[in-house]
């Protein structure tokens, strides 16, 4: 008849830990660190998104009266941006502190806007330019072509400047530096299978329709991407319609 063997207690009365227990404790500690890291990362990106996307979108108070002069000025500025953008040149465009349109041929390393919108000259049609003009006017965005020296561009502003893609995605424009916010503004009909690996680098997808929201949400859940989906639903004025200069 066999005898039951028990492990000998150590000097302090506790049983020595086996390799299995040590491994289990290490895995638990690693999981806890991962949860904290991912939670902090997601909170940081969420706050960046709120600052960038929610501030310009304000619910108008009831009884708000339209300021005709301001509205006319905004419409004229919108048309100016769209006209310049749709020239299909690889130019850099933004508004200065006086809300005047600045158009240059190169990126100023000392200028760090809240948002850079990557748009090649060949992709600058009237519809696309109208969309991005709203971000230039209301979110402090800057339209840029794909930088000739991406490494130099990455050293300019870092996490101070978020990066916005439109229908076309370019892997070179995705920063390798930590904390840089990457977003894509897209229509559902412009989702390409070839871009799926780059979608994993996005922290936010911006949609103009509910159908796009549903489609993108299914996509990121299926792929297990760490990204959020925002419904913007914005429409813009028709820049081809002139604004009368004699508005009082």
C-alpha cells in the first residue's frame, strides 16, 4: 500500500513555487500590464479625437439667427479654398491667424497645425477639395502633398499634428513615432482590399453616411483593429454657386 507524499515546506512554512506557478504569475502580470497599456493608449487617442472632431461640431442653440455677413464671408472663403485646391497642384494650403488662405510650394518645418490632410495634386477634384476645405476652415487643417522627404517630415511636428487620409492611402505617410493620430475620411465605395493592412494603423475612421459606419464597424471588428468609427454626416455648400457680393 503506497504512502501519500507531500512537498516539504520551506523555512517560512510556505511550499516552494513550481515552474508552472511562476509561469502563471508572470502571465497574469503581463496581462495586467497589457490591459493598463492598451487602456491608457485608447484613452489618449480618444481624447485627441474629441479635441479634433467634437470641438468644431457644436449643437446650435435654439433661436439662433444666421449672421448673413459672416455666412457670406465663409462661403467666399470656402470657394477660394476649393478653387485653389482643384487646380490639381502639389501645393501646401492652410489659413493663417487672420484666416487668410496661404498657398506655398513646400512644407514649413516650424508650422505644426492640429491636422495634416494628405492629398496629391492629381486627386484634388472639386468634390474632394470641398470636403477637405471644411477641415481647413473649422479644424485648423493643412492640405499637403505626399512629402518628398518623409523622414524629414516625420521629424517636424511628431504627435502635435494628426494625419488624415482620404480615399487613397499611402504607407509612407504613416508615422512610426508613437502618439501620432492617424485617421481616414472615406466613402464606403472607396474601400479597397489592398488597403486592409494600412487600416490596422488607423485610430479612427470618419464616415459621412450610416451605411459607411456599419460597414467600417464590421470591418474593424472582424479584423480586430484598435480603432473607432465616427459618423460625421457633414454636407457642404456647392462651391460652384456664387455668393452675391452685395449682401448687406
